[in-house]
């Protein structure tokens, strides 16, 4: 799969409040990738929300419950199947996958790959992501934005 952007089921309960909008971005290519958290919070709360988000991500190093993993898989499969419902969605997905991976995958192939994801793979990915230094990008009032060294 080339690109997937979605709000994260696993991050919502611990950090969701009236001032927060968040999403998780994962962009993969044949031999590289990028993972990121996108958050939006009231100026005074941005530091706390960012620290809580990183804390939740760190918790994935120990894995997730079977129920949470199953729910996340089902949500992702639903998004993929919804994308493949229209000709435009199929063409866009096929084009992106062809560019990034060399050949497209069918919706059933993608759903099969999602079903095969294990908790161990989640932990391995989390350790890789959490083992790298975060890059912070911000706009707007950055007065309460924590410094990178405060997040490590």
C-alpha cells in the first residue's frame, strides 16, 4: 500500500478532548517510509497534548490488546474497501501503488495483508518509530510548543 491517512482509533481515548483534532499519517515506499502524528490543540494545551500523544505512542512498544488490534484492522479495511467503491478511487490507488511499489494490489490482497498483521509486528513498528527522534513542525502560536529535547 502506498499511502494511508486516517484518524487513529488507538490514540483517541487517552488524549481526546474538546480542543484536539488528530490524525496519523503513514506513507510507505518500496524501501523507505514516513510516519507522523498531526495534532491541533488550543495554544495553552499544545504541549500537554503533544506529550500525551508521544506517551500513547510509547505505550505501543508493549503491544496492543487483541480487541484494539482487531478494531484498527477493521477500520483500515473499511477505508480501503470504501476507496475501491468508485472508479476514481480504484484509479488513484492503482496509480499510487504502481509508482511506489511497482505494481498495484487488489482490495482483497490489501485486506489479506491487513488481516495478517500481528501484535508482534505492531510492537516492532512502534519500537522503530519510537526509537527515532521526533521532528516537530508547527504553525500558529508556538509559545507553548515544547522543544524537541523536552520530548525525548
